[in-house]
């Protein structure tokens, strides 16, 4: 979103509301450790450490800007980790294409055979000479 790359794909990425305490409390599987890794922790973070570090992961300041690189944003409508609002926030942004895919969850994985070709086609269009 800072515009330092030519194009970017956000496939189920958390940007804002996913980092709110009520969402962190219900993290499934290894997501707790994935966030800890993103905060440069060398150990599995406690809930208090996660809560204290969430601010550095939130992209609210970047979302406030109205310029960005070409972006494709895709996620499943039934994601258990990323609230729909973290995908829908990109709707109507300049130079941004957004898709919330019905009938699938995190990173639209169950519909990968349809989503991955769309991502590849979008990237080809971005880098076509």
C-alpha cells in the first residue's frame, strides 16, 4: 500500500480488524505463532505479548492513504481468521481489484483451482509490456 512495488497481491492478508483483541483471542491452529513471527518474536508469544504488539502489525495508517501500487485483494467470504472487513476495506480504492469469494474460507483455498489462475492472469496484465 505504500507504493514501493509495481504490483501486489493480498491473498487473505490481515490488515486492520484482524488485529483487534477479540479476533486474537480466537486464533486457531498456528496463527498465534505466525503473528508472533511477524512481530519478530523468537518464541511463542503469550497473549499479553500478542496484544502489546498488535499495533505494529495494523495497517490502519496505510489504509488512510488513497494511493497505492496496483493491488489485487482476494479472500474467502467464510474466513475464520480474517474478518470480511479486512478485505472489503479495499473496495473502491484506486488501482485496486477486490474479490470476496463466496463458499470458501481463509485464502480461498478450497477454490484455489479458480482463484490461482485469476491471480496469475492479473499479474500477467500488470507486467505486460
